C-alpha cells in the first residue's frame, strides 16, 4: 500500500511538472498555494523558472550586438525570501560600449479569496545608481510582496561588448527549471570553462545552425536544460561560497574576419594579462612621481633610512590623506593626482599611490593584483580575473604586503577580502610573478582568567587578554567604533548571568602594537551547588559552548582564514572549607598531522587550581573529505572544556 501511494505521489508530481506553463504571466493557483518547497522545505524562496537567452544580432551601424534576455519566476515562501523581490542589473558604461536595459516588465501575483490578483511593476519601483566609473546599476523591486507571493519579471540587456558575463547555474535557493541558450556567431571564438570546485555541474550540449540573415554564416549554440538544481548555501567557516557556485565562464579566445580567417587572438597567459594591465594609463601610468605629494612625503620620511620603516610611514601618510570609497578595481578611478587632492579614491587610487610614493624614494615597491574572496579564484587567464590591487614591498628576501584602504590594516595584515590564495606581483610590462597573499604567521589571542568563588557561590575576578596581528585587526574593526557601554554589552552576550565592569583597552589606535583588553566580572550562575559539593567548568564563560559544525555531511572546506593560537590561563582560588574531589583529566589532542592541536593541562598548586588550555590552527583550511573526522575532533574540544571540577565541603 505504501509503495502504491508513493508511486501515485510521484505520478502526480510528474504530471504537475509536465503541465507547468512557463509562458510569461501564466501563473497557476498551485504555485500560489504552495507553502514550502517540496525538495527543500527550509528554503525561504525558490526559482520556479529561469530562462537566460544570449544571442548576437547584426546592426547596420554597430556590427554584432549582444542581447541577453532574462525571464524569471520566483516563489516567496516567507519573510526571509522578500529580498528576492529586488533585482540589480549591472551595466557596463565604458567609452563607446554602453549597455542598456530594455523591455523590463514585472508582476507580483497573490491568491486573494481564491482568485489570482496581480500588481504591476511601476516607475516608482525602478531605480538607477552609479556603481563605479564604468558601471551603473539598474534595480527594481516588485510591489505587494507577501508570504506566498509569486513574482515574475523579464528584461533584455543590449550590449556592444563581445565578452560574455559568467553564466550562473546555481543560486542560494533551489531552481525548479533552468533553461540557458548561448548562440554566438562563428566570427567570435569562445572557450567555455565550468567551475571545477562546484558540486553540481549541468549537462551542456553544443550544436550549430546556419543562417542567411543578412548573409550566410554559422551560429554556435550552447544549451542547458536542467530540473531541480539544489541551492548552494553558506556553511560555518566556509569562506566565500561563490568559490563553489556552479557557473560557466566564456573566454573570448579569437575573432575571425569575414573570410573566416584569424583576425585577432585573445587567447592569453597570466604574463600577457599582467603586461596589458601594466600598460594602462590607469595602472602603470600612475606609478611615476607626482609633485602634488612631494613636500608631504619628504616631511614624513625625514631621517628614515630602512625601506620597511619608510613603507610604514608612507602607509600612514596615505591613510591620513585619502579615504577609500568602497569601490574595487585594478585601475584607478580618479587617478593619483585627483585622489590625493580630493581625499577619496578606490583601492587602486590608494594603493598605486602608495607604490608611486615608495618608488619615488628608491624603495622596491610593486603593485600586486588580486581577486578578492567574493570574486572567487579565476579559472583561467583573463582580464576580469583580478578586481583589486595592493602594494608589495621587498627588501632583500623579505616582503611586506600593504593595503592602505582600511584604518586598522597594517604591514602583512591585510583586509580579509584580500586573503584569497595568491596575487600577481607586476614589476613592469615585462616582468610579473605569483606571490602568496595568505598569512603564514600565527595570530595569537591569549586570555588570563582569575577566579574567586564567593560565599554566595557567585564567581568574580579579572580577565586580561592579549591579541596580535590579524586577531588584533579583527578586534579593532569590531569594537573601535563602539562606546564602552556597547562594548561591555557585546562582551556580556551569551556568557550567562554576568556583569562586566572596569573595561580598559590599550593600543586601539596604534596598529603596530598588540591589543590589550582587561575587565572585571561577576558571574552569578557559574557554580552549581549540589549538597556539599560544588561543580563548575574551570573555563567558565570563556568555554566554547557548542560545536558550530552541525551538518552530517559537508560540501565545502572549512576555512578559518588565518592560522592562529587561542591560549587560556586560568587561576582559581579554592574557597576555604573545600577540598578538590576530582579534576578533569589533562589531555592533548591532535588532528591531521598536527595541523590542528588542542592541549588541556590542569593541576592543583596549594590553594589554587591552575589550567592551561591551548587551541592551535596551523593550516586554516580543512577539506570536505576530512570534515567528519574534524567535526568529531572539535566535539572532543567542546566536551573537554565542559568537563567539571568537583569540590567537596570539608
């Protein structure tokens, strides 16, 4: 009977999918009545249908023009899915290559008293904004979106560009039906590359057809037709999920002339990409001397001979003069002269300025182009593979990497967005090479906890913390803008019934020094009294309460970003009238050739209990095949920190 019912359900599902009408506006009551996704009940929304059609048409005045048509239908299940009602379209606005949006229309559909009601996208739901010098954003928000709404829209982007943007197959919500068609004239030769890190790869077919409009030539066609594509979701400590998204890049490798003979090759190497970048007036052309900063530079470098000390002084000068506008790019937006004068610029304005200043003083400084974490790791040599630039300084065999866009970044402590495997150091238009941008030095957080057990079994004492390198940088970014009151509230969060006072922080503004934090505390619920015994975890509120790695299986690596050491030293005064009945067992744990280690040493020393615990992450990347073993290992750490001291009343 169960098998019969299952078969019946499958047949009904198949018939529903088969009968589904994806024509624009043909929304069904079944779609509106659906309360959750049948294959992913946790999803806040689902793409019911997505069609992306890319083709080229011949314009008398412009030659071949690209058209990218998008038709999308999305089901909103709950409030967490409301963001899907807003769409942003990024449009390139280079000289002579202005992209436009045409034919935009959209509707929201709701079921009201058993009838389908629709609301049209109007002008007050459409917006334009400048994103960067060469990019603007057209965005729109569908009206009257509620839990249960189905939204639908379509638009066409017309572009004179022959480069094709990445084709996205996978989103943070499931896709019921995906249709993609890419039709390119034989005069443009592309190489396709899917993301080898993705868990889902669609079936891709390639065919061709002939056309005689307005003359005879062949069209190459790539097609994807997939059902039930799973969502890609962030996992704890996964880094940029975009690195694992299913997508396809289309690299233009060559163009042919009207005789179908090679006209120009675009197939390239990283050396060629680097050389081309350097040759730009907005990159290599910005690295000469500029008189606008000459006097300021001489003043801050007076009496400094060491190259690394010069780099630190120049970094401080640049930060004081120019603020980052939040925009990315390997090319300057305003140019060094204008950025220095106006006090604002993108990452290239700021960091190429740093290179220019240092080179003017004879320092071996070079730009390093990188792909940020949210941009992913480039799949092959391409001019779009890099989207950011930092400064590299070399003295002998030693390197400093500097990004002057942020107040609290410093030498070899870069913003987290930059820590993406490797960058390309470009000396000139002939010499370039790869260098690692991953930190290889462990950052340290050391916490000392003094504990006094009071007569009412509350606990009080003092905490002193010492943070270095990246952990100091993260702390400054998190807390520097907070008031003392808000900082205390943040420290008290998730620590039980605790009251923190006398908070002091040293070296917040001196980024060359470790952060030092100290505070006093009173904890009301740290001790359990049962009869004549006292039970407590010696790490109290500093212990890890639960394992953040909860999934049974994991698709993506665990990425702790940086190597680090987390060290605890705890001194507990044994209260008068009590003896130690039992202590947790001292233990050392190791994972994967000592890439991760945890030690726990506790002992009694007269009237004190002394605990030393330490977590070391040497390799911050844990691969998916090691996930189950690491999850079990981390569970042991959590369990160890939860083990209790038992004191008995004498």
